[in-house]
C-alpha cells in the first residue's frame, strides 16, 4: 500500500517511486487519512498548478493549508496567517507585507548576504556539520537583518522554528502542544518588535509593515506577530533545506559540482534546479468549496485535496529526464515555490539570492568540499529536511 501521510516514511527519504506510480496510474488518488475520511493526493504538474491557481474552488481557509486536522480554536488562530487565507482577505494582507519583498528591496540585502556567507565559512575548517554551521544560520541571520532583530536572537529563532515545524520528530520535541507554544512565543516576539518600532522606527521590514499604506491600511501588532511566525518558519526552513538538500545533490552528482566550478554562469539555473530537486515544502492542503473536477476525477464539496509539489517537480510530461539532476536545465517551470496563484512564495526572490550567493561562496572558498558520513533526515511529511550532514570543508589546493 502506498503511504504518503506517515512522517516516518520521509525520514528514510522522499518516496519518489510511489509518487511516480501515482502520477502515472492514479494522478488524483484517494488516500487514507488517520485523522479523517481521506484526501485526494494530487501528483501531476498540470493538476497541482490548476488547484493552486483556483482558490475559489480550493480553499486554504476552510480546512487550513496543513495536511492534519486541528481543533476549531486552533483553526481560528491559524486563519490569521496569510498562508491560511483566501482572496480577498489574503490579497489585502499580502499587499501590506509585499512592500518589504519587492525585487528592489531584496536587492539591497545582497551585500549583507555575501558578508554573512563569508563569516559563516570563516568559522568552517576540517570536518563539521553543514546544516548547523552553514545552511541553518544563513537564513536566520538574514531574517534577523530583515526584522531588525539582534543576531544574538538567531539561536532562539532556530529553536522555535525547529519546535514548530519538527513536532513530528522526537529529536526536536515530543508533543503537538509544544509546537503550539513555540508558535505563541514567535508571535509574542513579533508583537514586541512591532511595539518597539512604533515607539522607535528604524530602517527595517517591521517598521515598513506598520506604516500605513496609501489607503491608510496597516498591520496591527498581532498581524505582525503572525507574520513573524510565517517569516521565521517559511523563510528559514525553505532556504535552509534547499541549501542542505542542494549540497547533498552535488555530493551525489559530483559531475554537476565540477560543472559549476568550471562555469559560474550556471549559478542562476543551478538554483532553480536545486529548488526543483529539493522541493523543501513537499505538500499543501486545500479544501474543495464546490463540486468540481481535477483532471477526470470528480471532487465533492468539502473534500480534502493535497497537492504534492515533489511529485509535480518530477513529472516527465513537463521535465525531460526528470530524475536527472541537471544544473543547466532550461526551461525549468518547477513548483518549488508553489504552483502559481495567490499563494506563490512571497520570499522567492530572497531565497534565490541566498542560494545563489551561498553556492557561489562555497565554490570559491571550499571547492573540494566533500561528504564525511550519511545525512540524517527530518521526520516530517511536510518539510523535506536534513537535520545533520557531516562534511569536510576543504579549501583550494595550492
């Protein structure tokens, strides 16, 4: 029996063989659900895009965007996150936060990102853990810069993010309730930042978010608190795991690493391929708002629908030789940042820049970086995560 729900499955690795079988034989497949009657597993690229671009038919608000089921009080709180909203409320909230994530605003961070990458690699020598020394601290330091938060808070944000996302993994925490507490702490952290910026504005994202827009609309401190949860988790986990899975992809395909070392013009397409290959966020859930169809499959109002981005990103109808890691792949219409529509990743520009600068810096500083043991994977059906990756940091010879 194909199993896509159990987090333990993913600790052994993404079940690409099973996802591929479903995509070929049952692309909209009724899957058992330990918390409910079941859900439709959507694995074909065209269908994932269709669901993503039709929020009027497939709601993030009704059952939330996560695959699990939650008590109604928890749902009401989580619906304050734009992740769990539908247009028009989602559009209104997103327009307020989008002003901090325009390409022009993100471009101002490039020099800071370069400095962070060099500082992190300055502390790398001999053997170490790529995740805790490089992949995890990079996005957290960038997030601290965005928020105007002290870099000293990086470890706190790292811990809260792990507890919130990794609650299925005993290494990070033991209960769902602890994950809820971590979310509350993150919200309080954002609230405090917002209150401080109201008293003393700075040149940072929080200050921009609490300023009234042209129509007078602005985010409240509670809104900023909920946005902080989203930024710390989404901005940290996606880049962190794209970086670590990307490094692992280069270890598994050394010809592609040599190709990048020989031709740095491949950095931009390499980033797109890393995101396609890694697909850090593996799935999101939607709820049908009316009787409809996905492909040839009838869907009833109220049905749970789960789109599997990792399956769509290996769809041979869209990607020639989809199981080949090719840093020159072009075109590359992956759904690693979402399938389009209103929930396309707000931080895509930032994530691309972080990954490009990181791998450019690694190629310059440690061209002979090599694995020194097996990577340990996160126990999660949501994040394609690596917890630990032993490496040898080898500088250029001569």
